[in-house]
C-alpha cells in the first residue's frame, strides 16, 4: 500500500494536486489535506479526510455529467475541533465500501474517539438505510378573518442519516466506542453502502426488543452541521 497526499486544492483528476504527480490507484491510501472535487469515477484503497480536507461533487456535474462511481472500501475522518470540512457526495455510486462510523486521532487533553466498522465476522452490522434525508422546522400560521393559512419556515433544512447498528452482545466494547463518539466534541463520518454523511451524532436509541438476543441493536442518527 502506498500513501498519496494532496498538496493543493483542486480536481481529483488533476495530477498536479497529488504529491506523487499521478492519480491515486486502488492500492493507495489517500490523505486529503485540501478541498477536492470529483466529477469522474475515482478509486483508492482508502481515503482519510485530514484537517483542512474536504471532498465534494463538482457542482457543475449535477447538470450534465454521467454517474460517478467511487471504488473506495475504507473511509476515515480525523478528529478535528472547529470543524468546517465538507463531505458531500450526493449522486455518487459507492462500490465495495466497508460501512463504518467514527473519527480517529487524538487531541491533547481530550479522549481518543475511535471508529466502529462492519466486518466479515459480523461482530458489527451497519444496516443500509438508503439515502440521506432532510428536514426543516415549519410554523403553521393561522391568520384571523378570511386570510389563508400558510406555513413559515423558521429554520434551515438539516440533512441527516439514521442507521441501525447491531453489535454482538459478547463485544460491548464497541458499544462503548459508539457512546464515546456520541458524547464527544467531534464530528463523525457515517459511511453506508449508499451514502456518506459528516456531522454530529444526534441520537443513539436502544432497541429494547433486542435485549437478551445475540446482538445489541441501536438506532443512530447523524445530523450534518458545524
């Protein structure tokens, strides 16, 4: 495995942004230190989004380009405070991804966070929920007299993704990592078979019906935002 890092912001397919001077391959661990846009298929063994790094679809791609496919099994996010990195890959087809949730790294004086990832032994299962949702708070307005009622938007839309995480009951340490991620100050990266979202863990809701079974089951919601 080779390590390839960005040396400048730009298009993934521009060889000038990579320290090797060539595009990453499926044998490379890619470190994103800068904002990178994608508008064609891209591949890597893994992508680590470091401090200062972002990855988004080229905004012009939505209008006329064909489907983008990402051949990237491993995704990870460095733990960063005051986090303004962006991960927006709506419309990208993910192939061979290993579902995961977490942020990795250590900042002095703060606890190490960590990452849980679905594995072939099925100690952890992150169920595919489909795609990202979005919600906004609306306020119903009921005027007096004969005026028409209407709704007023009182908050911006928030993107979110909810997954069911099943952890083998004999391995509760993974549940401990998940709760530490939820209580910590860092944003996490939630990766599923179809979508990726970066944000804070909003809820971890236990499934009482799973008590006493082979797996501990929780519903985890990650909401996008600074």
